[in-house]
């Protein structure tokens, strides 16, 4: 299924893009993250990242569907 993915901070740097369309073979947000992690060599594990699906924070165990928009948000520090 095709999903839209948006990245922030270190994930954007490691992916080399802010957003992309991804052909996902998994069923959950966590599955999608693992596929993307392998493809882009992300250094963060799924438990270190938050996910929003269609503008709502969700669990990595949430089922995803064709056309969903996933946003992966790493921990950030400000000052």
C-alpha cells in the first residue's frame, strides 16, 4: 500500500528528504518505520520515535491504510 511519510530533525537528515511516498508492505506504523529504517539506515529505534497518523498521535501498533499520512517525530531538545 502507498503511504505518505513526513520526517523531522535527524530522521529528515538521514532520509535526505522531508517527505516521500512509500510503498509499504507492513500492516502497522511500526512495520512501516522498520522498513523505512532499513532503507534509510535510521539510527533511532521505533520506541524512540513518535508517530502521527493523519494528524493524530498514535501507537506504533496502529494499523495503517492506503493513502495514510504518517509523520515520524524523533526526540527533540530545545533551549
